[in-house]
């Protein structure tokens, strides 16, 4: 995922919403999803706590398929965000 510096701040682009969030220097407004090699902001984590609707984020599905990451849907048919 893209990363940039803003003064002393370390910023990452959220894989889902594409907004920049601070992730470093004692402020962590998101999480690194190691299993996906992606960063997701706290807002998207909270909004998708019960899973990500594949139809809402087709780029995520394409990304996971391209990286050969298994896609397993939960009982709602949504993609669970892997634990830390």
C-alpha cells in the first residue's frame, strides 16, 4: 500500500476507502492486515466489523485473487477481516 510522510507523520492509504490515515509515531488510526498485505483505517474496520460485502469492494476481491490469497465468505456471504 502507498505510504507517505507529512512532516513527522507516517501516513498510509486505506485499501478500502482510499483515504490517508496516520499509522506511526505513536498514533495508529488503522491496522496492518498482515494476511492481506494491506492497511485499513479504523473507520473502515469499524464499519465492516461483521465482514466486507464483496460487491462493495470488487477491487479487494481482485487483489486477493491476484495474490492467491484464499477467499472464504462468512455465513452472511461477506469477507471477514483477518485478526491481527
